[in-house]
């Protein structure tokens, strides 16, 4: 029962149509599937394979390359603490030790209530605001141990539901191309002449 | 801008955390001061889509010529001029694609994320200008997976721009039509390499392709000519087209015109992302200047700094007066890379700092090339042993030997007066397809070359036991 549901299958078909070749949609579809189920299941990979026309082994091959796809259930909130240089220089290790104590799990572990998964992360692109962490890929900057305690308490009490959607939900805004504005995918099989605007004259 | 006692004081904004504004020419960060900088309304009120209009009212080849003569350097790492790159596509092969590299993940770097979060329309306008000028039929905007807010802001901006007629069929009523497709990654550093990005966009494991012979401009996405440009590079185009080549090249130097966004992190008083004037600003200005970082925290002494993202060989205070100019930084033994300076003060444990970077690259190796897959892991393990105090003096030699398997020959490093070292110029030779492997070695080599005594203080002397001494009769 973890194939894409009807609504998501419809969105999947729309996503596939944007690309010249269906397999290009695989990563967006894996995200869609992870959003629906919280992680990537075997059945989901089979379904995605059917949708884009590759074997489920190929889907598995692609999915396992990328850090963000999980293959078993994890906590509702994934807390990634950055440990690369800039954060390490500003106390990321100490922050991780504090988090491990606070949550009672080691890095990589999930709390028994299924609320939190704690993990080390590599550079999160917020280096000047070190040490940083992400909860479900949304930032908290210049995090002190007290900030971390408050964050975890508030998440547990459900106070930050709007800021941090559950793990799997990535962007809350989707790109929608209106049918009357869409140019359509440019497949090398169909297109073999130069674009109309390259006629040596101004377009406007 | 606040002026106190005739001195410029930098300004920060709650809605753009990390960014520090200054009293300098702004090209890409001009809208960051507005809390609603990411909306179409604000964009249109601040010269938005004027550059596109200016471009479309001229033939495409003239626009391409402008970008070429303005020498808009690539801001992703290699610093290759965008206009020249666009011209490398083979004649009469269609369709051609634009792939926007928003997979920013080089340690220390973040500017593309800010540009996507704070001014997505500027990026979109840049993409449109590039597609028009270089005859690119479809654009794929690839954003790093871990940047949820950037994805939301860009998605919302694309939706607004489509509805307002700036993207899609017959843009602004002209014969120019192009779709921009938003695509997210899913967490893999190596995908920032342009051929790996294309593999990822084709739905595969993000492993780099062998080049030469085929660079993406000749043979990229689906085997078609493909231009891969960095977010900041494209974000420069609207301003360039709106204000003209002369205004653009009037800022900075002839070989490095315009501005650059630089993230300065680590042990400085005011870490932040600054838009600096290219080519003339020096590392000393940036680290010690009052309008920039204002010096080292607690008045400490500077020990070393990484000048261009985690992959770059390190500099020491001897190199502070170098400007942000590739033709000077290269011969001095490093690179400008992706615009990230990481500063280490006198309290820094150098071997441990090097380990954080080597760990990063070993972890992010895609596994395609053996020297990187095995060598990176070896480097990390040996270095960790040394940092943990379990290493011997033989380990230090071993680190250099493993590194030589990834980068044969002399590895670039800075000059050092105290140690009597002459600079070895960038770049290096490499046995891998992409730069992940050499990058794992760069911090190890820099740290060992410039701060060897710190390693020696940590390792034990290896005791050599003669075979006859352990009871083996010969």
C-alpha cells in the first residue's frame, strides 16, 4: 500500500511530462513518494519504475545514491547538525554532544517515541551563522545548547508545526505551469532546428 | 547605510540572515534590503525584468556579444567566462539546454542560497537572458535538495512569472518562448560538478562523466549541447543588460570585472556574506576591514585561512595582501573557487580542522574513481588516527604518499617566509575525473606543509623491530 496514491500519481504524470525523457523525473518522484510515506518503500520504487519506464532496480540504484532518501521509517523530525569546518570551528561537536544527551540517542539514532532522528550533516550552506542545524531541511542558525533545548521541547509540544512540516515534506510550494503558457518539453527526437528567435532580428 | 564618525558601518537584515550590506556598488544583492525582495511586486518596482526587455529588443547574437565583452566570470568555482562557454556549442545541433547549477554545497560557500531565497526573480531573469542569447530551448533549474526555503521561494517566483507572461510561450508578446523547470536534488555534494549534475538530471546516480573529450557544451543533457551555469553568474545578467557593458566593466578590474559574493566564516568578529568589488578587494580588506569582518575574534592572531572553499589550498597571514584576482591567487598556490573564506585563529587545532574537511570529501566521494574512493578514505582514517593521538611519524609520510596517488607531482601550496617555502602554483595534476579526490588531499597537504610541527607534536616515534628480535631464527 505504499504505491503513490491517486492524487500523487496524477502529480507524478504532470511532473514526468515536463521533461524530454521520463527518467529525468525520478528524483522529484522519489521526493513525492517520500512525502507520502515518510520513507521510500519497495512497492513505491516498483511503482515509480512503472511510471518512468525503468526497472525497480534502476530506481533503487538512483535512490540509494542520495543522502536524503531513507529506506526505513525515521523520526518525524530529522535534526541534522552540521559538522564541516566552519561549524566545527564554532563548536558543532559540543552541540552534537549536547543533543545526544538531551535526546538520549547517539548521532544516527531515532528516539523511541519516533519523534526525533539525530544525524551528523555535511556543510549546510549557512557557514557564517555557525553552528547550524536543520530540522527537516529548514534552518536554525547560531544555535546554542539552550536554543537546542528549547527547539526540541517546542517541537515535542507541537508548537512549531507550521515552521517544520513532518519529514518527507520538502517544498510546500509547487511549480505549476499554466497550460496556456507552457512551451512543452524539448525532446531531441522531435526538435532539430534552431529556435525561432535566432533569426538575427530583435525579438521585440 | 549608517555613518558614524565618517566611518561606514555595515548593516544586516533579519530577513536575509548572514548577508551584510555595505556602502559599495551592488549588482546582485541590490534588493536584499527589502523584506519582500522575493516577490514579483518588489522586483518590478526595482528595475525588475528591465534587463530582459533590453535583451529582447536586440538580436540574440548582440546580447551574447555583450556578455562576452563584459567578461562575466563563472562564479561556481572554475571562473570560466560565461560568454565564452556559451560559444562552445557545436553549430546546428538542436535543441540546446540550460542547466542552472543551484546545488551549492562547497564547504564554506553560500551565496547561491541567499540569491535564490532573497531574489529568485533576478535568477529567473538571468536564465531567460541566457536562453535568449545562446539559443537554449529549455531551462532546468537544479536546486540543492536540502534547501527547502530556496525551493519554495523559487517555485513561488516561477509561478508568479509564468502568470505574468515572463516565462513560457511568447515571452512579453515576442517570438521568444522557453520553459523553466524547477528540479530538486536529494543530497550529494558531487552533483555540483557539472557532468554529475547532468547525470542526476537524467535520473541517474550523480557520478561525473569523463571529460575531455566531451564537455557539456558539446555533449551534455541527453547528449545535446548543454550550458551549465552557476546561480550567481546568471544573477549578474539582468543588471548587465539593464546598465550596459561599460557600467559593468567600470567596476572591478579588466580581468575580473563586476562584483562577487564572498562568505567569510570562522573566527572573525563579523562573519557574513559580502558583495565585494572583484579584482581589487584583498583578503586583508575582507578579514580586517571595518566595513567587512572587522578582524579576528577577541583580538586574536590569524593563523591560516582557506581562500576559496574547502577544496582550496590554505593561505597564511603572508598572503593577506592578495586581491580577489585569479591571475594572482593561482601563482600564489591556491584558487578563488566558489567565494568562501574560512578563517582560523591562533587557538585552532590545525590537524583537527583539516580532518573536518578531509572527512567531508571522503564522505562525499561518489566512488567512481579508485584514487578518490580508496585514497580519500585512507587519508581520513590516517588523519583521524593522528588527531586522536594514536599516530606515528610514519603516518605523516603515508598521508603524503596516499595524496600523491590522487595528485601526482608537486601539489600547490603557499609561500612561507618563516619555513623558507616557495609557492607552488595552482592547479595540480590529478588521477581522478573530478575535483573531489584532490580536495580531500588539499587540506591535509596544506596543514602538513605549513604546520608540520603540530602534527609532529602529536605522533609517536615509530619503533622499528628487527625481525630477528622477535624470536624468528634466520
